[in-house]
């Protein structure tokens, strides 16, 4: 099955804009760009969860990384409908 890698849209009128969305090899959003000055990129860990976000806006770049903690150390009990 072929996955979509990028979708681009362009709009013109009073304001013109071009929006591109990109996807990784398994179909998750990997980023977007609005024109040439604004962009956001997403990163994923080996567990599939969001692990990082980077962005560029008006020439300023920054990023943030995410970590996850296990809050439950034992299996959850299954609730029966009674």
C-alpha cells in the first residue's frame, strides 16, 4: 500500500498562502510548512509516541523533547459490569 508523503495546498486572493503537510513512512504527521517562513516538525520514539517538536517562525528556531513516565507499576484490574 502506497502512503501519502506530502500534501500541498495553495490559496490566492487578498492573501496568498501555501501549506504543505508531510507524513512519515507509516502515515504519521511529520511536519507542516506555511510558506517559506513557518514550519513545524514532529519526531516519534521507537514506541510510536511523540518524542519531539521543532519549529521555525519568522527566522527564530526552537525545539522541545518529550519523555514519558510509567505511572502504574502493576497491571490494572479489569472491571466487570457487575
